[in-house]
């Protein structure tokens, strides 16, 4: 229990986080998935050794992040997405502008607890809200972000 309270008495909960790109807050989201890493392994069967198979670490892989949130008024998300498509993309010589993204875990108020900083991130998919005259559900948008891995850092406030 003491390890859970390692953030100055705050217990992190899954609903307090935000997403930033190069220090600019893109917004608070209601869900993020894909925050994981995998290490591929290679097996080597040594002749004469029948008790075990050697296992060696291989390539690390990180899936794309998928973030979901209710539709909001701010345009920071589309400002960032536009750098990877359309006129802004063409004016950059059709080269993707890679950024540093961060999923930031928040405590009480504006206290930052930990961040997962994404290396060379860029948006690869945005899905708009599903519009249906017969539904009365919250409008949700989805953002998918590719990256080259992440580091985890305890925040210094």
C-alpha cells in the first residue's frame, strides 16, 4: 500500500490524465489504449542441453496509441493533425513532422504525477463522432498516434 501512495500521498487513478504534444496540451481524454511495450524473444536450442532452451531478447515494439474523448471546442488536436496532412504536409516537402507526445497522469488539481513521453510521435488516424438522429449519446472522437517508443518519468512539479 505504501508504494501506491508514493506520489506524496496521492493514489493515481485511471481517469485523471491528459495528452500533450511538444508541451502543448491537446486535451483531456476519456480513454487511452496501447500504452505498452513488447520485447520479442529468440530461442536457441543448445546441443547437449536438454534441461532448457536459451531465450534472448530481440526487438522492442510499441503499438500505436488510441485516445478517445468527447468532442470539444478547442482546435489544438486539428492544428497538430494538419501538420501531417494537406497543405501543411505539402509545404513541409511531404515530410512528416514528428513530435514529442506525452500522456500525463494527473493527481489532485494540477499536480502532475508521471508522464509517458512518446518519441517521434505523429497522428495517423482521426475518427469523428458517429452522428445518428435516433441516438442521444455523447459525441466521441478518436485519435491514433504512431511513435518510436516511450520513456516513463516521474513529474517534477
